[in-house]
C-alpha cells in the first residue's frame, strides 16, 4: 500500500466540473493499493499517517500531528502509484490491485479515518478526477507499507 501525503492549506477534488470533496488545512492523500494488501496493512498505514508529526509548532519545528492542528483529510484513490516504468516508455499497472479489491480497501481506509478525524472528504473511486491543492511547504511524504 502506498500513501502520498501532501500537507495542504486547502485541497479539493472535482468530477465533471463539480466539487465532490474539499478540505481546508490538513492532508491531501493519494492512496494506492496492491492485491497483497489487507485490512491489517491499511490499519498500520492509517495509524502512521494520522500520527505523523509534520505540522509546524510555534517554534517552526515539525512537531504537530494532524489532530494538533485540527486538520482534515482529503483521500483520493490512485492506482497509478503502482506504475512500473522499467520497460519502455508506457507504464505498466499490473502491480496495482484489482479494482474490486482496491475499492474495498479504499472504503475501509476512509471509514477508519472517519473514526479518528472529524473532517474526512474523498474523491470518487474509479472516476476521472481533477485535484486542486495548495501544498504548504511544500511538504510531501510517501508512506510505503513495505518500508514501515
């Protein structure tokens, strides 16, 4: 499982020109799932993401977690995080989870986040989406379950 976490001042996701998810301060998270992933992996990833201390304290140090800044989450499924570009110039996505498996785990992740974070918004699974954000920092973290 892979999460690309961007610390944002605000972010939104639209489908067909209509905003389907929007947050202020918090994290815009792209979520990639492979077929080997399960709910235990998802729990570990969600816990790590929520506890990450990547927000600035009064001294300008990254000491604050999401809850410390009343941050929200915008969660967007993104199978392209499993792109394999080793051969040729056209990426292969065979390492990405099947749509059924990925959607089930994505929904599970959203529910686990909603249990712990007051503001959780989402994109639309399997849809062509437009994501807008103001990355604060810029500050981007990549969590890979194989490296936790």
